[in-house]
């Protein structure tokens, strides 16, 4: 199931709201946009690293050649 957007209800301490209002005013942002940017930044900082992957392609980024076409041609020449 894909959720396009979601409204949330959360409690934010007064000091954080004050700080957020100051930032929004200085950057000419809506509070909603500032919160979306904060969520994006949080996700980016906490996303599992590629190295944390498992399975066949775990370290593929180190093994695959830079030129995919040459790699494909080399593999096909083995047939």
C-alpha cells in the first residue's frame, strides 16, 4: 500500500515551536515545509548504509565495472 501523504498530530515543546517559528520567518518557509525538510534530513541521516545490505548484491558496488556496456559485451562474448 502506498501512502501519498499523511497528516499528523504531535506535541512539540514551546521552545522548539519558538525556534521553528524563528527559522521559518528567517527562511520564508511555512512551518509544514520546515517540518517536511526536517523529516527528509532525519530519514537521510538514519537510512541504512548500502553496506548493511545482505544477499547476492551486498558489495556489488565494489565489483561492478564503471562501463556497463563493456561489461555486458564481455559477458555475452563468453556465450
